[in-house]
C-alpha cells in the first residue's frame, strides 16, 4: 500500500517524511465497493448466502464493519478486508498481488526459440515443470509389499501395486489436471513430433503434450492391469486442480456413457467472453463439416450460445439481501446465473465416434477430444481425495461419483468448485488498491448442489488423533480392498 512505500522511503533514505494519515472513511468506502462488486459478479454469492456454502454472510458483514470501525491504521483495515474475503472459504475468491506504479513502459522479453535438439530446455521454457507433489498424497510407498512401478519423474505418472486382503490394487497418482505439471508428457510429445517429421513449435508441443498426457495415462493403466491389478485407486489428494481434463479423464475409467456437470455463468458482462469463445469454435468447425446431422447439431449449439449471450442482463435480480439474511438455495431461483450448457460445452457428453467426426464431437463436448481412450479401464475404481483436492480435481471427483464410476475415499474435498471459464477483470479497490479475483462460473452436480460445497467421500478415512499418515494410508488400502471383496462397484 502507499503507506508501506512511504515507510520504505524513510528507512532507506534517512529522510523524515510525514506519513499519510489513516483515512477510515476511505477504507469503509472500499468495503462498500467490494460488496457491491461481489453482488454484481460473484457466481457463488446466492449459494453462499443460503448457508449451504458454510458461511453466515450477515455475521461476516457485521464483523467486518466492526473491524473497520475500530481500525486505527492501514494495516488493521487491510486485515479486516482480507479476513472478509477469507471468510467465504472459496479459494477462487482470493487476493492478487498489489501492483506497484509503473516507472517505465513494460518490456516483454522475446519468446524462446525452440531448438529441436534441446527438448529438456525447450519444455522447461514452455512452463513444463513438476509444480505439484509427485509422491502419493499418503505415504503408500513405505507400506508393506508396496511395489513402485513408475516414479512419475522419468515417467509421466507415478504408479504402484499393493496387495491387501487378497486384492491386488493398482495405484496411479494424478497430482494436477494440467499437462504442464508433467514434464515427461512434453518430452514424450517432443519425440513424437520429431519421429512424425512435424515442426517443433510452442503450439504443436502444447497440443501434442496434452494428448500425450492421456496416452501415457492409458499406458500406465494398462501396465497395472497386465501386472494383475483387479481394482484401481486414483490418487488426487493434494491436487490443486487445473483445466477441463478433470472432466475428460473420467471417460477413461468406464465403458458406460458419462454426463458432465451442468455449467452456469454469472449474469454479468464477463460471461460474454465464454459464449463468444464457444461460438468462435463452432464457426471454425462448421465450414469443413459435411454430414447434415453434424451440421444441424453445431447450428443448434451455436444458436444456444448466441441466445445466452443476448440474455446477459436479464437475470440481474436484487441480491443485496445476501448481506442481511439467508434464503434457501435453488438453481431455479434468481441467482444472477445463466445456463451455459455443461462443463465440456453444449452437450453433456457424446458416445465414442458419434457423427463420425472428431471435430464435430469435440466442439459439442470437449471430452470427445480424448474418445480414443474411452473405456481404458472398466473394473472397480476408487478415487483417493482430501481437503487439499480443489477445482478441477473436484470436477473429476464429482463426475466419477455422480456417474457411479468410482467411490470416493478419504476426506471431503477442499470446496473450490468452478472458478473461471473466461478471464475477468479483478476487483481493484479505489483507495487501498487491494486486488481480488472473482469466480465467474458454477458447476452443478446431479442432485443440483454446487461443487463448491466439496465432494464428500463414500468411504471416509479421516485424519485421526494419534494416527500417522502412514497408518492412515494403510487403513485406506484395507478399506478399499474390503469394499472390493464385499461390494464390488456395479458398472
């Protein structure tokens, strides 16, 4: 903040400068602005205000108002605002770094030049790095009879085998739902492009690495099956999320049709960016599509997204009650939300090979991009999650549970749900210049609830007083093995 800059000048220059006086009223106006902007464009506001999101907004408002009224300096006032945002318990609603005033025009460095003979450096320059813990979220590697099959370093995925109660469990670690967190996927894609005689560019690497991620996952699952695994454990603990691959990946673990979550966008100008993107993708696909059924499906989807964009502003009911009282949540109520299709696009999901066109299917339902890998596994499946499983990891957990593909094991997920379907301008408070990003979407589960509530486990394995993580890992494996033996999942 400005007061911090002044203090720094005093410390480093030795000059006595009179600090700006604390302006409580200006901070209070910042708070009024913050609430107004949240009312206008926070996708989860009505959900949170219902109490279903685990927050008492009127009480949070009272505490913040009191804290600002009693604050005696900028630091205390900033703490009050930050505590207000933290009180929503929504990781997507969070503070962004303060921006210093520019002293000169920003100079963007040249983009790296990729050398075909330097894949490691090239992948690193494109951002491929192990940015999430590769180790299993519970220390399974140190348990009796556990066999590490691949380490997730030289290979894309960390996998292992363990036998409990006569059941051979294959375990695969997904530490993030973004290909850039898996350097090996980039290195493998680099080799693929070279062998195919294709150019090495940032664009070709990005697309090839995304598909190689799924190819490598398929190979890892097949390797576990060939090693005798009769049930699969997919570890998404301590997974902060990523992209829509959280939705697509579910299709690899069943031979049945899968429905994606319903998607809602906040009724605000930011939603136009998402609808425009969908229309643009359809317009790019249409000229090359010949089958009448495919063209008709794309035209129908285009009409839907155009209509939804044109309806922006027609659902902007008064939500100021959120700061005064609780009202029951229902997706049928006016919540300042727009229907936006499904998590993967216009369609909830398509059968493999439908329309005879990957371009048509992938445009209508993005999960069809990976339909070559559908049904890689169809046996008993379990998803290991914890309080640090967020965002796209919750998308994966929810679609697996709601489609009866897998049972969720461990703890309730963290509760971030949908975050951003398009880039939006952050809230910037006029006085303090504090900055906050604001979620603009919501994913609804099969029962109509918001993924932001977190995904509850079917088989709870909660942290217990006096129990080590290693002991909890053993307990989870035994519980899964017992469940496989006694009540196999019906596919």
